[in-house]
């Protein structure tokens, strides 16, 4: 039976980078049924909503979603619920995509791209496991209200709510422990347990889950220290598990350690391994339509799609090897270009990956 895949290109460079990933998926001899729908600003333009029912339904019916990127300044003045970002938040919530896997890998061929010293980052290979459907991102109540009493009585006040239910912490902890078992059996849980009740509860719950994984060495770190250690000695980390907000921030930091956010894929999975796969970078509207964006993060996201949602690890490996091969050939899009390498366009990079696959 054909695997149904939703292709949601989105805004900015989204369409041109997903186009290359779709070409790669099409070249592997798999029985795939690809359907494309607009999302984000592109969907707002056509349907008046960033996540219209037609797009959401396609996503729900698909085994996996290949997602480009959303967002553009021209939507900044829209009400919050109509902004492009709501599409990705809505998809995460509607599909229960609670487990966000964000690898930060420094490819040896790109060792000079990092702003850190080569000896600090060479060989870097971290996996951030970010909880994606809870925390202050989705907590209720939230909004703007009038302060009832105290020193700010009578003023307006913005507020959000941070909370984590036990089952939410447990399920993401299981994902992280299992990922650690497949890697170097080291897991660092990041929280702010010295200040936040939610974090103390997170830490206690992760410690309980750890009893089921005696082979994994669990450590804990406060998020401020983790931000510091990530730039001081990033290779001390292997798998990191953390909540939605801290994971958002730390995964951008970890991505930048590699100096090439255009290279990093991500997977967002639910309990039945249905997943949304997207590059870690954004929609980069400033370079949209110029055929200069780096499609490798999206191509590597397609590899994660094969690995996690289609159980096609062998073909995923092939894509990853093809990407290494084109880097080895010295081909570089503008974002990772350095003297002595060959500058290529978005579509030329896609061509090269396809050729390396053969
Ligand atoms: C990300 C993004 C999103 C987030 C935004 C676009 C809502 O920054 O995927 O990391 O904060 O989760
Ligand atoms: Mn982010």
C-alpha cells in the first residue's frame, strides 16, 4: 500500500527547499502518495487561515508530513490566531506531536562554519529532545487582565501559565531515555528546578522514569547553566531532554554551534510515530525565490521521515550518505560557502544529492 505523505511547503524559501526534498523522496523507489496543501501565510492568502481544514485534514490522514517553513513580515500585523506561526503550533497540538527531535551535528566538512574554536566543536553530535505540546506554550489561562490587588492593582497585566502533567513528562522522558540507549547512554535533563515548581515536578518525574533505564546515566542541569555549558564544552552533552520553552531556546543555541542552521533537520512525533518533519531553520523571506537557500536541512528531514514514520532506515541512511558525499565534493550553498569550495544554487544542490544517490 502506498504511504500517504502531506507536503506543506509554506512561506518564504519553504516551497523551493521542499521541492528538492520531494525530488529526493521520489528517487528512492518507494510507493509514496504525495499531496500538497498550503500552510502558514500562503494558506492565509488563499483560505483566510494559516491552518485551514483542508490542510489539517490532509495532515491528519497522512503517515507523515514534510513541512517547509512558515512566516513572513507581511503577516506581522494580523491578529495572533491568524499569524503563520499558528499553523505549526496548531499542527503540533492537533496531531499530538509531543516529541521533538532536534539533532545538532557538525559535519566534518563544515568544521570552519562554527563560531566556536574547532577543537571545542569538532565531532559535535547532540540530540535535543524537546517536549512540544505542553508547557507555557499551551498552558491556560493566558491573556491580558486587570490586576486585582498588590502593588500593581488596577493595571493591565499580561500572563501565561506553565504546567506539565505527569503523563506528559513521562512520555517525553521515555522517548529521551530510549534515544539515549541507542546512542552513548547519557541523558541530561534540563530544567529550572531551583525556581519553578513545574521544573521540580519535571525533575522528580524524570528520576522516577529513570528506574526503568538503569543502563542510562541521567544527569540534571539548570537551564541557565546548560546554555553556558553548551558554548563552553558542548561535546559533554549527548542526549538532552527538556520542556517546550527551554527546548526552543537551547535548540537554537545548539544549532548555531554547528554554524550551519541550513543543515539541521527535525522530527516531531506522536505516540503512533506519525510525524512532522521540517528543517530547523525558518522561512528566510529575505532570500525567498532566489534559488540560493540551502535545501539540505529539508532533505535530511525527509531522511528522518523515512527513518521514524516509514520504518525505512536503510533509505534514510542512503540520503544521509548522499548529503555527506556532496559536501565532500565541495558543493556549498551560499550559507555554508567558504573560499575553495564550489558555490551552488538550491536546485543544483538538489541535483547533486540525486546524483549521489544513484
Ligand atoms: C520552532 C519555532 C516555533 C516555536 C515558532 C515558529 C512557533 O521557533 O519550531 O522552534 O517556538 O516552537
Ligand atoms: Mn524556535
